C-alpha cells in the first residue's frame, strides 16, 4: 500500500491560486487583480476581483485613460480587496486576524479598508508599484496598524 502524497501545495499557494482564479474574472485589460481572504482555520471566507459595482454596465466607459474623470472607468472600479470584504456574507468578526492573499500589493485605500476589517496579514504576489508614494503610504498604514505583509512566490508546475 503506497504512502500518502507528500508533494502537495502549501496553504499559501492554495489561497494565492484562488486569488489568481478570481483575478481572471476582471475585465480590466491592463491589470487584473484578485483577492482571497482565509481565516486562521485555513478556510476561505471570500474572494473578489477588480471590477465595476453591481448594476453599473461596464460597457458604458472605455478602459483607456481619458482626461474626463466622469468617463474614466478607473474611477468606478472597486478593487479586489474591497470586493472580497464586501462579498463576505458572514460577520466581520470572522475576519479578525485573517489573511488576505492578493495578486497585487494593496493601494493605500485598500490598506485602510483591510485594517478596518480586522485583517491580520497581507500576502501578495506582485509589488509592481513598489516605491511609489501610494505604495509607501499603504505600507506605512499596514506597519503602523500592526498588519504584517509578505511576498510569496509560487512554485513552477
């Protein structure tokens, strides 16, 4: 009788792959972001991706940039982290000390939202805006509010 499989993916990989799957729902042609919130018992609480609010036809605005803020879709998009929190149907108490897995390091607005929801750790895949003012503010918010953050790499295969 063979022994059990030992080459299983880690919890970090499992939850990050769920975030990646969520990101594939995004219609943004430039940046698809996904988030997966897991509690301390390794249970998925919620997922989200960057997209327009329910009821707003995302065909109304072009994805390209425009000088008119009323017609720039980026002003209407809800970020993946906020969507994951808003998609959760349980009590926000369940998010206390939970971990959010995000495909892109959170902006400063999402960092504030994650802190307020009680998230205890941010695990991210990419930090393509590292060093920008917004990124430095986001990291400062997380650090000051004692929310840890770390980057994870996925194994090949």
